[in-house]
């Protein structure tokens, strides 16, 4: 009986640490860039897309001053929306595929 209680306590501790780790990963910001910093992308610790920043040089390297800030922000918003929509669809597909494998049983941390 004591062994079972210890196992339950260990399972609770593991569950707590997993939750804390997931929260920490959600709060992280990991960035990458291309084109000498003209395109910057930020993801969270789970690799989920958060934002993109574009420079005028990335849009029109010959004449960056011709690119307005409003145009940059609109393009950033469009790219962000497209990536988030695609990620959401991919998440749904993955969940459906995993449910077919697990028979609908929810396995914490799996999806």
C-alpha cells in the first residue's frame, strides 16, 4: 500500500513538473532571422509561430524608401494570419490522426 502511495506521489510530481515546463515553453521567445536581419521570426519554446518582422529592404532592396510602414505591417499581418491558419489546420489534422491511433483516448502530452 505504501509503495502505491509513493508511486501516486511521484506521478503527481511529474505531472506538476510537466505543467511548469509547458508554461515555461509557452512564455519563451526564440527568434531567427534571414537576409542579414531583413526578415525576423519569433516562435515560442514549442516552436509555434508568434510573429514576423520585415524590413523595407526585404520588400524592395533597390528602393527601400518606397516601402511604407503601413505596407510592411499589412504584409506582416497577412503572413502571420496565413501561418497561424495553417498551423491550426495542421494541429487539427494531427489530433484526428492521433485519435484514430489511440481510439479516442486522450493521452496527456501527446496532443
